[in-house]
C-alpha cells in the first residue's frame, strides 16, 4: 500500500496542472537523489536505534517529532497549486499524514499503542511510498525535501520506537492496526465523496509504478490493497510472535 503527503499535480478542467512550487528537474525513481534519501533514512534509523539502546535520546526524539508534525504545514506551502475548477486537496487525509502524527506523538509520549500503529502503518504503507514515490519534483525542490522528511521520518521513527525505545508490539497489535487502517479507509472515502479528492488513492492509482498496478483496475485494486495490507501486517507481527514463543519455551 502506498501513500503520500500531498500530490504534485491536480486536475483542472481535465488538464493536469503542476504545483507552483515544482520548478526543479523531474524526479527519477531510484535515481541519485532517491538513493540518497533512502540512505539518509537508513542512517537516521540505525543511529537512533543505537542511541536509544544506550539511553533515551530525548533531543533526537523531540527533533524528529517536530519534523513530522511540521511536514503537513510544509506540504501546504510546497504543494498548493493555482486552483482552477479542481477540488482544493489540502486536508491531512493521506495515510502518511496520519502515520506522521501517530509516529510524532509516539516519540513524544512513548505509548505502546502509538508505536504499534507507527510500526504497521509505517512499514506496510509509508515504506512503500518511500520506495516508489509519487513525486515529480527532484532535489533541491521544497517538495522533494517535504516528501522524504515525512516518509523517511515515519519509517525511521517506527523502527526506533520498536527497536530503540523498546516499545514492542503486544499480542493482537496487527489486528488493532488493521482495524485502524479500515477506519482510515472509511474516513478517507467519505472525504473523497464530499470533496472529489483522491485521498489514500482510493479513487485512482498514482501516476508512478507501484504495487497497485498488479492489483487490477479500480475498484478491484482497493480490495486487493486491503488484502495485501493484511498480509503485510501478519508478516510484520511474526518476529514478535516468535520472540514471545521463544520466551515461553525458555
């Protein structure tokens, strides 16, 4: 499942209009700037996990939380197009918007429930968006920085909360996270009906290649996304199930 914080183009009278902020060269998936962003994300995650195991890196936690909470306001500045007849897609209703808020408050409050949601939503959803960005503007555009700060920040925070802060998902965490995902889908679907937007890509696939391309046309791929999410959540919960089983057997 893929999501993003803000689309780079909107439909205006049947024509795609680029964002007023997108003036850089076209973004290339797995090009140098993409690989650099992935490398930075991995390095931040590894550094935070190591720091967390030595003690609580409070400054790093607060800094990453602030970045995640500022990503939505930054997306408004970076991505609002010159609107014509199209709907104003400015609500924080993409899954990665929700995941960013959950991860930020998980860092600030250190609640297991928030860490669980960040783990499942971040690694089943946001990570896919990080690998296959629905992005048009390349480095050094503001949109490029906003996109990877949010998506990379969610992934790094999710890994840190579980493996650095020790907030291990509890039994049944995958089911609870899946229920939360379904609640998000219902909310996004209602907003899409009311505004004509495409939050969560429930009304149309992203322009770039993604897992959705293998799931058939609309509306079948929406059901496929739900099933695929269930599979991802199951796989993401397996390490903790095995750990609990080993603990009981030992």
